[in-house]
């Protein structure tokens, strides 16, 4: 069975970013695909130290929660990465998580993964697109298949502002992103 994981790169539990990821995952589940919500705020994730050990071993030398999380990402068919906007980009927590996925690069783990991004901000044009762009840079470098939200909104990905549970654009773009990911997953897997 296909599986999509949704990663919440917010340091806050139960916040606006988490709501948006949950919204997208619920839409994906409606299409018969298994999902899992992964929050980072409650995980022990150290910084990449640039030792390059993972380039030869395909494993990180730092012992923390990233071993488990790396396996979850490796085994997923689709990945949604999310972050609130912090000064026009993703949180430090989200960036540390992304940096620590370096061991997956040598094994081309993202080659057929369908990847989407979600960003929330305090204002409608508060850096959501630049945050999504940074997340997409990671996916592209890893070799993932990047998709945005589907028509009729069809932009970078899902974006929200303020209290996202009351933001119709946030909810709509989450659902459109979910549907686009399902469409591409099904094409890749001949379903």
C-alpha cells in the first residue's frame, strides 16, 4: 500500500502548520493511501556537523531520533514537508531535519518520491513562497518529484496565514496539494 508522510517542521505543538498538514493527509487518506503525521517539536534532532561520514556509510554518526525518522522518509512513497515562516524561510528545526537526511542522497531514496510543501505565515505574503522554494530546493537536490497544489489554485504548494483553521485559502490549497500528490503517485505506480 502506498504511504505519504507529513512532516511538521514547527517548534509548536498543535499549531497552524500542523493543522494544514493534517488537512492534506486527511484528503490523501480519502483516496485510499496510508498516511502518517510526524511532528519534529517533540524529537531530539541534532545539527549536521558536516563530517561527511554519511557519504561513505549512508548513515549519520549522530545518535538521536533522526535514525528512526530517516527510515520513515526512506520508506515513504510521498513526503509533505512543512514549516512556518521564520524571517522569510523555514524554521531552524525544519532545516536541521532536512540537513540530517543527507544519508539518503547517495542511495537515491527520493528518486520516485512525490514531494509537496506547506508553509504558514503571519501575513498573506509573509514569506510562504520563499519557504516553500527552500523546501523544494531540498527535494530537487535529493532527486524527488516536486508537485505544487493542483488546479484551480495551482501555485507553489499549500500556503496559509494566521489561524489556518479559519483560512479558506489554506484549507483549499492543502486539499489541492493532496489531490495532486495522489494523482502523480497513482501515475507512477500504475494505479
